[in-house]
């Protein structure tokens, strides 16, 4: 009687799982971006649309300060494309936000203005979609 053994692929499988999680985080970030952008609208944080267009994801180490531009209808769209999370050893991470100088006061509020909390609201809305996103990137077989 002969025993059949499969070759141990633990390290390869672990690396593939991290790559899949990085892709899932990227898709989650794109969904959170969409929700955050929908939080901002005319009369609720939008005058020219620059802030809304500035929201995006990036890998850790990204120079957010380099995103700052003056407000105007011709400002660049920073989001709309999926950024895979950075895999660094056992860590998988992705950043989400805006590099505009006035983004944080609009988000957090200042003086008597309570803020719109568009970034955290976007993430909160996307959380409900995370199980489906993870399922999409789960390993097969």
C-alpha cells in the first residue's frame, strides 16, 4: 500500500492569500471612495467639485500633500481607479483620503461647523459590501 502525499505549499498559499487580500482591499477602497464622493453634493460640501474629485486611495508612503490644488471646475480626478493594497511582510495596508489642505476641516468640522464626515461615512457604507468583496477574491481549490 502506497501513501500519496501532496507537496507542501504553505508559503506559496500564504503569499497568494496576501495578494488576494491586497486586491480585495483595493476594491473595498474604490467602493468606499464612491460612497464618500456621494456624501458630498451641492449644498453639502460641494461648490466646485474639487474636494469630491480629490478623494482616492493610495499605498502607504504616498505624498498626499502633493495632491493639493486650488479649487476650480478643472481640478484633476484623483480617484476612480483601483489601487492594490501594499503587502509588506505580514501586513496588508491601504490609505484613503484627500490631500487638499481644506479636506480635513470640511470632514471634521471647525468652529461651529460640525463637518460632513464624508470619509468615515464612505467607509462605513462600504463595510457592508466587504463580505462580497472578500468572497470575490477567495482562493479556489
